[in-house]
C-alpha cells in the first residue's frame, strides 16, 4: 500500500509539473530538421535572440516548474549478486521557483531550487528506504546573449545537501556552485559546474574525495526531440578517477515531456549514507525532463 501511494503521488506530481513546464517557449525556436552531417552536428548554430527578447521569455515563463530530471527508476547492481536487498528503486523529485523577474543587476533573477533523491529497498520485506538525500539551494541566473544570439546561461548558487539523519549516520555538506551552460546548437548542450565546498560533519570529513569537485555534463537530443542522451562526469581526487552517470531517454509522445528512461551509474557517492562505497547500477523507468533550452 505504501508503494502504491508513493507511485500515485509521483504520477500526479509529474502531471502537474508537465502542465506548467509545457508553457516554456524557447524549444519552439529549435531547428526541426536533422543535421546533414557530423560536421553540422558539431558546429555552433545559435538561436537568434536579443537581450530584451530573452528577458521577456524568462519573465513570461512559469515561476514554478521542473528543475532537474524527475524520475522513478528501478534496477539491479552490475558488480555484485542480485538479491531483494541489492536490487532497488530510485526516484528523484526536482523543482524550482523563480523569486524575481529579470530585474536584478546584470539582468539576473533570483530563484530557489529543491532536489530530493530517495533510495528505496522496494523488493525487501516492508520496503524500507535506504537513504534520502535533500538538496535545497538559492541562486542567481541569467541567459548569455552574444551578438544577438543565445549562447548559454550562467548561475551562481548556494546549496546544502544532507541525508537528514543524526549521529553516526549523519551526512551533510554546504557548497557554492558556479555553473555555465553552453548551447552549441539545437541538438547539443554542454554544462560545467564547479564547487567550493564546506564540510563540517564529523562523519564525512573526506566526503569531497568521493563526491568530487564539480560536474561536466553533455546533453544530446535528436531533431524530433524524441531521443535524449545525457552524460554526467564528476572528477574526483586522483588521476583518472571520476563518477559517471549515463542516461538514455525516449519521449513517449510528441506532445509530452515524459520519457522512458534507462540510467547507468558507475562510481561513488551515489547516496550520501554510503558515499565511500562503490556503486555500479543499471536502472529503468520513467522520467520527466525540463525544457532543453532551460535557463536553469
């Protein structure tokens, strides 16, 4: 019964977020035809947009909408025996709320974000939650316009992440993040985020060794916007070390933001409680994605 209630609530949440996010208009300016060659696929081709037009689009967009991917997936470990305890479900809820219009210095706006990841031992008796990771934040953002063309977006954000526990199982850290987004063209976007961390927890002083120092992301979408490939790489301490998350999504219908979703994770710190334990998982489920040209 608990699992049924959570699935119903997640479905209602996705419908609500989709109805709000569907109002975003920048995706309508994307090129509809497929690239004719690999060279064209990898060549810059920016949307023509003035500063005033970008401000108008952002100020008219929904104040409340999806932030990161929202998904419900279930899967198995690839590096150890599959049991009721090792197989699990993972769901993420991620929302944002714009606090101001684009009226702050340098044409910026203020916003709040909240992302929660829950690791659910859905196949165990009583279906307990293994860990919940809470990540609120507040920041400033803006589109980057160069030569009357939309080239990207920039953000400065103060964030906190913890698992909400006390005692020996407490895990938490605070960090200032500086993020840049680059829209190469209508099919590829790049994102780089650097962290300035502050770890004060007694039980996770070496958290950053496993969590990393930032994240580099690549998103590739096809011309019909049905297929979406995402790759997140987090450099860690040591040469050649890093956490990797690969996602492949297929849009269920042309008019929705809902996708079937496969995710592969390889690395550490997938969950805060066991941040220093190696994780290698393959999961599948459903995902609600934000706008490809999202400023967030």
